[in-house]
């Protein structure tokens, strides 16, 4: 029993912390508050200048645009109408 009582007394002293340690970890009252950095702002610029053409790709230096224009029927609430419809594609020139 005496052997175990020596270890328990030593363990109890090691677990209690003195007031000096707590004061060393505290922030001084006159210290300024920590600064917050503003969020990083990224400038986003498009790779190309938007001109309304979609999809955007480079068909090549000698490409020719082929377009077919037809009339198609569209069903609208006011009735069926015939409207022009154009479809275009690129081909090698």
C-alpha cells in the first residue's frame, strides 16, 4: 500500500498547474485585436472577346461557312406559322 501511495501523490502534484502558467498563456489586455485580412479578389477575364457566336472555336485559316436557309412550321398559341430557319456549319475551303 505504501508503494502505491507514493505514485498517487506524485501524480496529483504533476496534474495541478500553478497560477503562473495560466498568466503566461493569457493575452495582455492592452493588445490590439487581431486583424482580419480581406478576401482575395480574383480578376476573371474571358479567354476571348464575346461576340455572340457560340460555340466558339477556330475552324482554321481556310474555312468557309456554309449556310442553309429553309422555312419551317412553328406551332404557337395563336396558330401555326411559317418562319425562316437557318443552319450553318464550317467546311474546309
